[in-house]
């Protein structure tokens, strides 16, 4: 009677060997095509987190064709009301985890969110596009329609920032207000316009060039609602905790937009590789009024009587 040894094959050994060979061939084929999960994640991170050079504003205004960042500036109300949501936030692509397993790098429609990263990378930089036939290099004016496009650091395709009216099946996940998303079709849903910050001077500045690195109101043309970051609604993405971006006009008791609707269109610093928000504040050479008063308090005026 034959005895069992380590070299004896038992069970479906032939089927197991063939299955292992098929798995190895499938692995090699996916590796050569770049379809492995680790290759997809590496490619996404390489493009979405790739350093992007912003455009330099030579005359202080934003122009069609410029590569910029949309920054939601920090405010005192965000520090007082929403703990942990203080600081500058930038508009960025919200990459869902399920998109990592797809064959296409980015799929439309794609969500957007506000992130704490203020360095220009692939996922938070946008290109100012013309929708009315204006040529590249012309300044964008208050009240003029424009588009916001991004490739996420990839070569193509271009995705456009869009919004639409709220419905029973289409709304923001957390706030249930009007959602903002990225689409691959350029239409009336992707048209935006900038408004001057002070509503009392808004009509006077209509038609004037939009200054760069200054607070403005960005309004969706089709729904007439302003782009906003409430800062009290956050979502989970592949990169962690991020804040929801919606289209909703927040008005105070004086019917003036709140700081949730404030945006800064950031350009590059011409002096170095940073942005204009990284530029230090100028230091005056003279003394201030307070220091001058303190120095003149101890001066004794002689008595000539």
C-alpha cells in the first residue's frame, strides 16, 4: 500500500494549477495595461496633487484663459460659529472612492468640495473660459458670463463647473440645497458671473474689469444663486474630510450677502513661485499714529512767560 508524502498531489490539483496560471496571466495583463488598483490610485494622486502654475495678473485684473484658484476666505463668523471650519478653503474636485475602481480617471458628473489646501494643485485649479465669444487675454467684467473649467491635472477631458435648480432627486447631500457639480458638457448650466462685493456700488461697477485677489460674489446665471461654502456641512472623500459647496445666497438683516458667499480669485505671485495670498503684507517705514501719540506725551513744552 502506497504511503502519503509531501510530493503526492491530492484533490483537484490540476484545476488549481490551471487557475493559478490564469490568475498570473490576468495580473500581468492588467499590470501592462496599467489597470491594477495600486496603479490607478498612484495615477490619480499624481495628477490630482500635481503642482500647477497659476497665471500672473499683469494689470491686476482676471482675464479669459487664466489659470486661477477659487478661495473662500476666512472670517470671524466661521471661527465663532463653526469650530474646525476656520481658515481659507479652496474649491476642488471631490473624488468619490467608487471612481477609483472605474476604468476612466474622472467621470461626469463629478462632485466638488471645499478643501483646506491652498497650494495650487491639479484638483483645485480652474481655467476661466469664454462663453460669449470673447478672446483669450481680454479682462472679465462684472456682469459678464464666463465658465470655470478644470481637467483635474489630467491632459483631458475638460470638466465645467455647473449647477441647476433643486428638485426631489437632485440636491446637495448634506444641506439639501442647490448642488454644485462638474459636467463634461458646456451649456447654460455652466455660466457664471461676478458681482461687486458692495451692493450699493454694484451698479456703478457693472461692466468694469474684475480685480484679481479681491473679494467678489460669484453667481450662477441660470438660477441667480451665489456660490457658497456654509462651513457647517462636511463630507467624506478619498482625501478625507472636506466641506460642502452649494449654490445659495445667504443674506443678512440688511439684505446683503454674508461672508459665506465671498470668493477670491487667486492668481500667482509674480515675484516667486507662490500665490498672491502667500505674499506678506507691506510694512510701513514710518511710525503709526498710536506710537506717535505715545512719543509726544512725554514732550515738555517750555514756559516763555
